RNA sequence: UCCCCAGUAGCUCAGUUGGCAGAGCAAUUGGCUGUUAACCAAUGGGUCCGCGGUUCAAGUCCGUGCUGGGGAGCCA
């Protein structure tokens, strides 16, 4: 008999003949003449109740089935006479695939997130984490679908890069040199290293994406990125996934249009496709979540220039820990005030001072700001950071000189401005932060399967 | 990296002025029951985070290290 998954089973509205399910026992209760088992197979949040009659030949063994054990059950899907579930399976055969000993760490009761992090290999077996990781999978596929439908090409940008030029933070070094040898010699000779020069894990696929946008038109990269920053917060991990669209013949305004369309599509899709799993987060994780998702899906995002934002902050009468003046990099408290108290919905801030932004962002006509944009979401903070890129070779080169950069390693990047340069723009969206927004989960370590943070790389 | 808080049974926690190590849940065993995070009873279970110090005596006080959490910075 062909196995059927529980998420399909619950779609039926009439009794079925014999079905075969396979899964893990969440709980088992004995009654007189019966044993009741809740089986979950990971396909959805719901368990299916199996009723095993004492007439079954292996009933004694069935009574020894523990929480966490794996079973295969053949039986008829029938309406349940008990309360709490519509259907149950009247077992004809219960095959015990493997028993979990009493050391199985997951209780039927709720566990803390901190404890579950110490057993990250088992936490997807819980309701909450099972739901979170099904939603994560659904969102990955929705991203690909969105871009496919818009005619973007998917660029798999390299994970190992030869330059540290992306300027987005500390990098992890990649080397095949023997640390013991290096220690003995007391110096590093990268010309002897695998690549003949310094190599690092990528901090961004943007520069690659720009090259391909100027060839294939609209592209996106979506993959792991790495930051060796010693950041110990609930919003940072050393390895995370980033989505980076890059569009040729696109300006800053088009970039914002695209960001808004993307976020709205993904939120709408989540509400549509993950309703059952999302309900768990609505009920038990974040009571404000339904309202926040509703706003994201339906309300037009605000757009405000940095200069305007500074004026609003100055006039707010609020006492900020970090004083406000033109030229500062906005702090968490400033961003929170703007998104949560002032506009009360997602807001794009654009045209930041060039002094606080990287070299590749396009200089505006005022020669003091650049065409940068951040999307601030209430309760979340910065979700998207992007810019229109500087496409004018002479302007780009003089900016790099101004910033004291060595142009030589960027010869290929500058080539793109030399041959058929066009206006183009793009942004980065932190996928885990997006998932925090969708689920209401407060710690980034809980939306990624096996989090990597300073001092911690178990699993 | 900085500031704050915490670490006691498998889990969540209590532990008074320094004086015999506790509860609930889980586990095990038995009972009851178309059960619903079942229920009732009994039993087992401890490097009180590590190291050092003060003291007749330290889970409790002091120093230090480690781990976890919250916040800040950096950023996505």
C-alpha cells in the first residue's frame, strides 16, 4: 500500500478505506481495550489519532510505544467519536519502526526556546519549530516563484571571494595553509595559499549580481552569506541567507517599487499558503502579528528622504540617547520612532549622506547625498538595504579615490562602467529577519536550522 | 566588544539571617478510564556551572572564569 501523508489525509471529507501512514508518536494514552496514539509525520502541524484495539496481535508491544518512537500504521480513516479531532485511524496493523528510549528529551509539555536551542537537532520535531521551518521552506520557494514570474534570472554567486572589497563587515578567511606550519614560520604567505592570494567567504553577492544584471537584465542572488562580526544580539548570526535582486535600467524609485511588491507578494503568499502554521504564531508567539502582516500586505509603504526624517526627528521633541543632526547614521531608537510612532507602517528612507554610505552608491545632484534606500518595518527594524548604483565611470573612480581605495582589485567592476554602462539598482533582504517578521519569532537563532554565532557552532 | 540579569533533579523553578537539598511537570512501576498536554498512587533521580577564597559551617558571602538571556554598537 502506498503511504499517504497526514496533510493530505485531513483534506478528505468522507471515510476512506485502508490507508498507510508513517510518522512519529507525539503521545500515547491507554484506555480499557484501546491505546490512543497521536502521530505526526512533519507534513503539517496536525497529528492524526490512531486507535489501536487490544485485539491486535502485537498489542503488548504497542503498549510499550513511547513518545518519539517511529511507527507505520495501516487502517481505515473513520470519523472520530471522541472530541478534539474529526478523523482517526482504526488501526489494522501497527508496525513499530523504532522505539525512543525514556531519555528522549522532548516532553509533551512546552519547552523554552533556550533549551530547544541546545537540542537544535530535535527541535524541528516540536509544533512551533516544525511550523517555523515549513514556513521557511515555503518562503524560499515563493521567492523563486516571484522572480521567475517577473522574468528575473537566478544567479548563483560565488561563496568564496578573492577580495574583501564588498565592505560589509569582517570576513571569514578561507585558507588551505596548515596552521601549525604557519605558526612555526610566524608569518602568512598567501602566495603559497590555495588561490595564490587572500580568499574569504562572501559577505554579499551584490558585485557579482551587478555584472550579471548588466548582461541578463534582471537577476537575483539568494544564498548564504557570512559575517565574522562579534555581534551578540538576537538579530545577528555569522551565517545567514540574503536575497539580492539587481535590475538594469532601474533607478531608486523603481528599486523601492520592487521592494514593496516583493514584500507584499511574500506576505500575501504566506497568509495564503501557510495559514495553519501561521495560526500557531498568531495564537502563541505574537498577538500583534496578524495586524502587522495585514498592514504589510495592504497598506502602501511610506517614502521619506533622510533629510526629511532628520527634520521630523529634530521636531519630535523626543529625547534621544544619540543626538540628531544631518550626517549621523540613524540609530535603532531613531528608526524605531520613525517607523513605529511617526508613520506607523513600513517606510522607505532614501537619499542618505554620502559620508556614511559605501562607494558604489550613486551620487545625487546635490553632491552630498547618495541614492541609498532602507526599508524600516515597525517592530522589526531594517528589512531591506539597497541603492541605485553609480554607473558613471568618472564619478565612481573619483569617489573611490576620495575614499582612499585601491582601484586595481576592482578592474573588472570598473569594466562594467566602461562598456555599456546603464543605470541600475538593487538591494539586499536578510531572509532570517524577514522570517522573524512573518512568524513573530524574536530571536534570529530560532528561524535558522542550525545557527552559527560567536563561540557556537554545534550541530 | 560594552552594560545589565541568570546558572539548583531530564524540564520549569523555589530555597528566608550562612546551619540536614525542595516543588510541579517529565521518567519508572501499579491502578482507572473512547482517551485529548488524560487522571490517581507509589518509586527512583543532585558535580547546587567550574576554580579559588572567607567561615566551626557556603546553594547562600567574596574573587575569577565559563555558559545562557536581554540591551547597545556593528549590520542584514
